[in-house]
């Protein structure tokens, strides 16, 4: 046999095609394996993206949803985003007012091969995993006016865009009317109202607080006499609705976006909004003026389970300026819990 092989190698006659074919078989096999491997890498990337989208989608479902319902939505969303095979919800823990919602999922798919069948490898298993964490976020905001002044009438409005909607609607108004007392700072009446929609689509206005500030030295019993930077003495009388109320309580659990607007008919500009980087610097948060050119995220500006002191300058004075120069003062606090907003959900795997 050795002599035959040696003679075949020394021979200068006949065809070399059989030898060429024998040499190219390994090359073709390697190239084919590379094609299948490239396909597997691409499919795995698609699988991961589809599973990420699917697990994010189940964190926005109602808290009453069952695990089988979440599993079905996970699978349907996975397939809708180009996933192949089966997605499995391995765990889901609903969050509370203090803990985050967490979920883990995996997906598997047996990718059919083309060239690897030469080596009797008909499929390649592809598996991906995803995990998310969704911290509790603002579901209720409470506003209470602590003082308003100025010679200009003005209205502050909280707008919210409901999940799935594109147009914002007013949720609360704080109206200030100047009392025309002639004092340097200006004092008047401030009315805070909650705006809701009834079954017919009509807007219902419910007054939550009325504050009347008067210049003078003789406040009613139990009311504190104050003095402003101009030396004017004044006092403010609050009437709450109901009498033991804490101010305007706004349900924002179904809102995907929030912003505040100050409308000053006599001002230039007339509209100051937190989502306009050219006018948001009229807002103060805990004594600090919002930097020029910055949009304010109201979901972050309203703290969970604690109060924040905020204020607005109505445009009558230039900014930057000390917070004492502002015209609208109020406290705001929030209640945080599970919500259906997707924006604060983070992939952890």
C-alpha cells in the first residue's frame, strides 16, 4: 500500500481532479460551518432584542394580571418582535411602595443548520435571557399653596398626557388674582382646583384650597402675621375643602408625561413651562433655580413620601434671582407605587 501511494505521488500522468476534490472538501466544510455560525449569531441577536422587548411589555400590565396572562403577553410580544421558538417567564415579583417590580425570562430556539448537516448536526440550540427592574414611581401628587403675590394675575396648570394618548390635558389649576391693595409686593386670592372628567367627557372642577392674603397688622386668631422683603406686613387665611384637606391631590398613575405651565396674561412671555428649556428657569425647586436650557421631569421633581418646597417667578423680574424674588410658593409631595409607565423600567440582564 505504501508503494502504491508513493507511486501515485510521483506519477506525472493522469488527472489531479480527484486529489483536488479531496483537498477542497475540508475547506468547503469549514466555510459552510462559518455560514451557519454567522446565521446563529444574527438569530441570537434578534432573539435577545425580541425577549428584551417582551419582558419590558409585561411590566406595564395591570397589577391584577395573573402569571398565565403575563406569560401569554410575553410569548405574543416575543413573536411579534421577530422572536422564534418559546419565551418563558421564569419569575415575576410585583413591586410595592418601597420595593421594585422584578422579572426574569428566557427564550430558546433550535436553529436548523444548512452545512453542519455534513457533520450530522441538524440544529444548533440558541438560548437568551433577560431580567428587568422597575422601581416604584410617582402615582399621586399633592399640592398646597403656601403663598402667592405680585401685581399680575396668573394661573399655574399641571398638565398630564395619559398613557397611549398624544394630547395633554389639565389636571390641576392654581389661579391667583391680585387684590389691588397698592402694596409694593402685591397680595390677593389664590384658588387651587382639581380637574377631572365625568362619564360624559365634561370637565369637573373641584376646589381644594383657597388662600386670601391681606395687607395689615391684625390677622385673625391663629393666623401668623408675616413681613416681606419690602417691609410690608400681611397675613394669609387658608380655607381647605374639605376642612381637614391637605391640598390638591392629583392621580397621575395613568399619566405617561407631566409638565407645569404658568400663564401670565400681562407677562412677556405669557407662557412659562417646565418642558420649555427657554422658560423652565422660572421654577425653583427647594430654593434652587432650574438652570437655563434644562427641561424639568415632573415625575422626578415631585419627591416620594416627602415634601418639596417649590416656587415660580412670574416673569416680572429678570432671572437668575434669589428664590425670595419668586411670586408663587407651594409645597408638593408624592406617593410612589407600581405604575404602568415603561420609562423607568431598566434591563438588568
